[in-house]
C-alpha cells in the first residue's frame, strides 16, 4: 500500500492532474466527504487528508509514504529526514512583507527603528529581517494577518500572497518580496527503499507531468 498525504484546497486540486499522470484517481471529493482516508482507483494507493502544516510530519514518521506540501511549510516547520525529489511547480505564490498604504516602511527600516511584525511564518520572518539588520518584534498569528496593521497591533505583516487582492481590499501594500513559493514532493526515505518500484513509478510520472 502506498499512502500519499495531501491537504485540502489548492494543493489538492492542482495535484489531481499529477495523480492522473500516474494512473491514480481519487474516488471521493475531500470537500464533501468526511473521510480522512480516501480510496483511489488503484487498490494499493490511498490518500490521507491532513492539515498542510502536518504533511511533512506524517511523511517523516511513516504515517504516509509521500506527500505534497509548500516550500513555506518545509522552511517553517523543518524537513529533517525527508527526501525532496521534485519541485512540482504547483500552488505558486510568494511570501512578502506588507504594510498599511500610509506607513513609511523605507524610512522606518533606514532609521533602524524596531518594527513589530505579525506573521505565522516566524522563522522565515526572523531570518529575513536579521539578514537586513532590522530589529523586529514578532507576533505569531494563525490567520487574518491583514488585521494586525489595521488595528495598530503591528507595523507590518509577513504572509503568503497570491493575487494581492486581499491586501488591496484591506488597504495594504507589498513592500518587500521575500521568496517565491511552490509545492514540493516529499518522500519517506525508508518507504522508498522498501517500496521502491511502485513509489518510483509515481515519482517518475509526476516528474514527466511537471511543466
């Protein structure tokens, strides 16, 4: 049995064509099914539906043989012991710094003043501002990052940006691009040795399907 860990939403949807390239079709819709283990048209392949941030953990500890997760998750939560054979070029977005449109970010950074930054990407934000020599106080949030500058809780946010429409709707602007993000295939190294042929088939099919 090959077990693949996926999260609901954009990653799941954009993985479907890759699975089809490997001859795998998920038989249930994770948005309508309450099941957390989904069957496929292949009796020896199943899909686990887990939180995006949990995908690397399931793969690392053998709950899944492979999974698909964003580069942001791997950087923030660690990728120790995981084999990362492919950048799948799906679920593309970017991590950026954003502030209120009336906040003078350049002056604040130049003056060396201490910024308060709200983010769920604490490690990424800390490393980025440290590389610039900017002192920051970090506030960890898990959602609705855009609110923090609007209510005066933070000077800036570090968050994923796709279209930028949510920022505009909340009168925020991107002021620095930190990195581009896409989703990676992560593989349990022990499982790859034990189930080499079927797992290699899936990896090769994914690689051929990546544009």
